[in-house]
């Protein structure tokens, strides 16, 4: 079956699957179940085997499989395609998020670029291969996972299918640890072989609340936070550039994203809390990165007070290049031939690829569109890249590594 990619992508955009991003938000646009139902009907129509893996209520991974002509236990390869079903929220968008619009070679809508476009490219390749089942094709797994945008829990559950025996009802669906994985994210048809990871945590300063008419009797937690912020700014400005760099991912970064403190203007605040985002490089560990920041600020001039650093609330592994060379070279060569892109690159953002690579599957990130259009107010995808990405994935799925 040759899929009409624009129709499929339009269908997916028109089904909201907004990630609540850890907030307690309810509403018809949240969670992935509408997309999962669409994908279930899609796989059923193809006549392939598929399973659902319930990660949370209304949040199921859906995983489909085409068996290669050579069984995995007789030396056949196993290849994994993975794309996430969720999108970021739509606050502030300047276009209708769920009414796909095709204009001037682009398709607009939430998820068009990140990552329903990449998912569609994979579904197009998968549908062709399901119909053709050419000689020599690997066993191909297509996994559509939940909750990439806030904690990678769908991808983590997926990897448990080969790292644990926890999912008894799904045992054997993935015949063995895949030989390689391609994870959909917008890369402009380049091949991401390395990316940064993240560790995020809250830090708090404490003081003593008194009436603001007598501030000398109190202890202002916001003033202390101002000194901590100066230390963190110095970390990004002075310390991070001196740490070892990664050839494809560049340098370590640190950013403070939120701040909360005080209850009223006439009260000296007794606490102030910030959220810190520290990007980590392949080769660093999350624990060592967290500790490095804490030690730096503790020793910074003017920090003569206690800082409470909470345990990280969100972490993501970095993706290291090296183990993924075979799939990177193969997919890079195909993409180069088709599009002139296909360069091996590193990026600063995190993806499911790191969780999947950590489970023993050499993985790269690949897809149509640019990260510059992901999560934006007028998110869009170039349609020519959608077609090219699908063709590249088809050739990889047809011939294997
Ligand atoms: Zn994404």
C-alpha cells in the first residue's frame, strides 16, 4: 500500500495529543489516546501484528511488526523505528493547531514538525514494506510511544520489553534486542549521532519572614537567591566553557528557567525557589553534572548561606556516537543520495534515542523538518522533506544495515 503522506499527516495533526507536561491539566486535547486509536486502525488495516502497551491511563505505546523473511533466530536483522505520539501544548499559537493547512509546499499545525511528520514518514515506509515484504528485509518494528516531551516514560517502557520480563503479556512480540534504532525527530534529513542529555532540579533559599516595615528583623530569601543566581550565571559564563567539550555537541550549558518567591509585597520572603536546567554531554553522568554545579555555587564568593538542592525531577540521558556507526553510515548514505543531506551531526536537545541506546540498541535520530520549527507558534513542515524522509526510511527498512 502506498500511503498518501499528506493525508496521513493531516489526519494525525487533527487528532490532538497534547502532553500536559507534568501539570494537572484536563481537557479534550490532552493525552495521546486519539492518536493511538488512529494508529491501531492503521496497523489493523495493514494486516500486521501489533500490541498496545499501557504506560499510564489513556497513554499507550502501540508497537507493530513486519516479520523479515529470515527469522531473527536464524540470523535475520531486527530494525526499530520509533516516533512519539505526544506534542507540546498549544498556548500562544498563532495558527489553528489542529486544523492542518497545506500552503506553499508546507503543512502547518501542532505536531507537523515535532513529530507527526516524522511519524508519517515512518508509517509510509512501514506500509510499503508491509505490502511488499521484500527478500532480505529485516524484521521491522514500528513503535509509537507516549510522553516523550516530559520524561521519556513511553520509550523507557518500550525498552523494558527487552531489558526486563516485566511485561509478560507482551513477551516475545519483539523477538530480541533490535540491531539498530531510528528515532524520529526533526533533523532536516541529517543523521543525529550524538546529543546532549539533561538534568533538572529545584534549588531553594530560606530566610525569615517578618513584616516589611521591619526588614532588619527578617532574612530575605529573595536577596539570597539573587546571589545564587549570580553564581549560576557565572557557571554558564565562566565555568561551562572551561569544561571538556564534545566534538559534535559543543559545550555544557546551564540555564535557570523559573523563579518563585514571596507571598506579598509587605512580607519579607522566607523562601525562594528556582528551577535549573543543566545540559550534559555524552561521557558525563547526570550525577556528576548535578554535583559539579552544586560544588561550584557552594564555593562562589558571597554564598555564605545554605542552599537546598532537591533531587532532580527530570533527567534525560545523552546520546553518544560510536556504537551507532553502522546505522548512521547506512542511513547517512541513503539520505545523501536522495537529498544531499545526510550529514552526521550532534544536537543540543534530548530525544528518546538516548533511552533506547542505553538499553543496548545502537540508535540515531532522523526525520524531516527543522528543530527551529518544532514547538513554535506557527509550526510547519516542508512537504518535500516528508517525502524524502519516507523514501530514505523505506530503503533502510528494505535493505537493512
Ligand atoms: Zn519530538
